[in-house]
C-alpha cells in the first residue's frame, strides 16, 4: 500500500510540474551563433540546439528589455519556447547573470 501511495504521489508531482510549465520548454546554454530568426545554443553537455525567434519574442537582461542585437555569441541565456511543427519557437530570451562581471554562480 505504501508503494502505491508513493507512486501515486510521484505521478501527481510530475503531472502538476508539466502542467505548471503550460507547454513551455526551457532551453539553457551558451549562444553559439545568431541568425536573423534563430539562436543556436550549446548546452553544458556540448549539444547544439537551434531555437527560432519571431517578431513576438521578448528579450531581457536583468529585468530590462533589450533587443536581439544586444545578445552576443558567448552569452549565457535561458529561452522559454513552445514546440510547433517540431521546432522550438522562442517566447522569451533572457540573458543570464553569469555574463555580468562579478556575478558568477
């Protein structure tokens, strides 16, 4: 009975976590390249992933709005994206504090 309850509890946590993300995926990494409508990141594991950007994508750095042109290769970013037709579409791109002098974590 304890195993069943533990399994049920774990399942509820997993479902509520997925629901809380509201279909969003977080993509984290270092900017490897930038194009007019995409950002390619390299994860800490070395995997490259390209995320499409649109006119609706919002860019921020420490809660301040910035433009895509303010993002540089080598910046650490966190991207919130939705998946559409097998592609990740960025809704927000946030420059991580690791890029700020004296803010290494």
